[in-house]
């Protein structure tokens, strides 16, 4: 979010906190992208703030509750308040448990075990989500829009378009498809005193587990059972093409995003 939006979001969260009996004197920005994550003090709650236009907050709350009930290692809602979307002004606000970080990165064996538990629970929890190919199609639209991505060199546009098209067709229908997290990368996995917990379910989709594993560090797949290595290799390349496409999306706010896009494009060209 832009600075002015963050200021308005913080004011909105403070007002909502007061209305539900949480003491909020300070809101510390933890993460800022398409959604804003705020640590609320001194009540020590986590607020996630999204523009009303996203319309995904209610889905995330419902799915997180059902996954938690199924024994999945997921971030929980703040038990002190009603588990719902607090819409006010231009924002949807949800209130979650804040987990104090412990240690550094989650070791690969623990990461893989947590992801396996998440997938097992997801197989028991149905949810109306898009197919992973729908997410690929979104990336394809970004690449195809020359007016919306004027800085993208034509050779790179052709490369990304070809990779997205070919791998989307190659991967679809392979492997046992199920409900997936969609982006279980390290930024969406919290190291807590109770073990790893996954957060952020707005990218949930259906597809093979290799599509999720492609977002995790490479060594995680070494500890996940039954991985199709050829499929995983294609999913990793597809994932790289997708996140490169997002960097050219109008309004992308990832720090140093264009430099990363150039690096990733070079990696894709070398891989093929």
C-alpha cells in the first residue's frame, strides 16, 4: 500500500480494535504488499488489512477455521474477538493470533512435514477454489498486455508467454490433484514455539502437490514423500515464469521487483 493508504488503514484498525475491546496504542507494519499486516500493541494481535475490492477475507477466515479443525498447522484467528471480517471504510480487516518468531528459517524436514500435514488436511476439506491453470492464465494476461507492461522487452515477453503456455498444458492433468495452498513459500510459513504454521490462503487452488512444493526451498522436496521429480521440475519453472510475470503487473509493489524480474528471466532462459 502507499503511505497515505497505510495511514488510513492504521487509523481504521485502531478504531476497530477499540470497538471490539482490544487495547491498541500502536500498529507496527510487519508486511506490506497487496495486503497489510500489522502487529497491534499492547494487545498483541495481528491485523490483516485488504482493500474491499479483494473480497477474499471471508474465504480466508472460513478456510483457516476448517483447516485448523482438521488438524492442519495453520495460523489461528484471535480467540478474543468474533471470527469475522470487520469491514470499515475502504478496508476489510481480519484479526489473527500474533506468533512471536522463534529461531531462524524452518529446517527442511520440519517444513516438509508441515506441508504434508497441511495437504493431508486439505484433502479432507472441500473449498470452491480455482484450478492452478486459472492462476497461470492471469499471468499470461499480464504478459500479453503490451500497454500494461510497456517496459517488458519483446524477446522476454515471447519467452515468458511460451513458457507459461507450454508448461500450463504439460502439467495440467498430471498427478493427483487436490486443494493446495498455492504459495507456501517461506514468507507464508511462521516458525512458532508450537511448530511451523502456514498463513495467507488467498492463493488457494487445485492442482498437484508438486505445484505447492515448487514454491518451497528446493531441499524441502527431498523430505516430502512420493514426489514426481519431472513434474516438480516443470512446476518450478512454471512458478518462476509466473512470479516474473507478476513483477510486470501494473501497481506491483515488491521491492526491487524489476531487477528480480530480469534475474528470473535470465534463469528461465538458461533452464530451457
